[in-house]
């Protein structure tokens, strides 16, 4: 299991190649204590001391993402992939992020599109860039808002 993870295979790919269910893969991952951690993107290859607060998931041992202090809100979006509803959705999420920041919330966003408006540092204090699927849901629970606005 750890070798398959080090090659970057998803739960779905492992399940298909091993001819087992995704639940069995999740159980094996838990049994082998293979947990997702987050590494920070290094835009300058360590030439400069930069901390963009942009993270990607991996199955290594060291987690570079610390919990944010104060009130925070998690925004999950898939970003625009084409013109139309996806672009409008990204605009709405950007306006929500702007309003949350206006109310002094730390905005944590999760997107699978590097071109999303939520990737900008003016809208999100932290960004997690990875595919949106069933396996990541519980990993970001520490970033969920403490109170609901709706």
C-alpha cells in the first residue's frame, strides 16, 4: 500500500488495479497508518524565503500545514473549467471569501483548479489544491467554521 501511495496512485486507481472495493483500500490505508499530510508549494525552489500558504496533499510523514488561529471558514469549490456556470460559481465563491475576510475570518479554501479566483492571497489565507473526491473530506475538518451563518 505504501509503495502504491509513493507512486501517487489514488484510492480509486488502487482499488481498480487490485480488484477490491474503495472501502477496502481505505481500511488498508488506515491499517497501515497512511494518512494524508500537506506540503507547502515552494514557488522559488528555496532560492527565496517564500511562504505562499498554498498546499498540496501527499502521503509522506511531515505535515507543513498548521492550524490557523482565530475564527476561520472553509470554502470548497471546483473553480472555472469552462465559460458559463463554472465561472459564475467561482465568482460567487470569491465574493463569499471577500465578505468573510471583511468580517475578520481566516479563509481556507479547497480547490482543484489552479486558475480559481480563490487561489489569490487577497481572498484566501490558505489554499489546498487537490482533486475534490471522497477521500479528502475528513482531512480538512479542523478548518471548518465554528458557527454557521445559515
